[in-house]
């Protein structure tokens, strides 16, 4: 576990960053009620991460969990009806593409001339 002073240092250059956003994290995200999420920006103009944010979690007791690298495989869970909506949009784009090839629709104006 790190202290806030340690967590506030830029991961790239080590300079102390600027806490710009503090958010309460809803318990529905699997964190302890009362946890906060800080968004910190590097203020070192010579750093590659200048004006780049990173997030720091703060538990209700003020402790800060170790950083997670998040290098595992990303998983995107579908939302109800999102797959059907995505397929409908894909089908619509395919149809517009077919129509544009036959000159029946201008893809940039969607038929409005």
C-alpha cells in the first residue's frame, strides 16, 4: 500500500501531480462504501505524461490499494439488447453500402441531395 503522497507522484517522471477530480465511488462497483476515486494530472511540462491523468483509489479508512496494471485480457460484457442494436446498425450500414454501389443512395448525404 502506498501513501497519498506516493500515489500522487507521476508514474512517468515522479513529480507530484495535481488532484483535479474527486469522486465518490458507488458501492455497486464492488468497492467498499465510502471509497473515492481521485483523478490526478502530471503538471511537469517536460514529462511525456504532462496533462495526462491517472486514477488513484482511496478506501474509506484513507488507505490506498496497490496499483493494478490491468494487463490481462479485456472483457466486455454485453448489455441487454445491445447486441441486437449493434447487428441492426451493421445491417443498415451494409444496406447503405450496397445502395451506394448501385447509385441509389449517396453515402455522405444518406440520399438527401
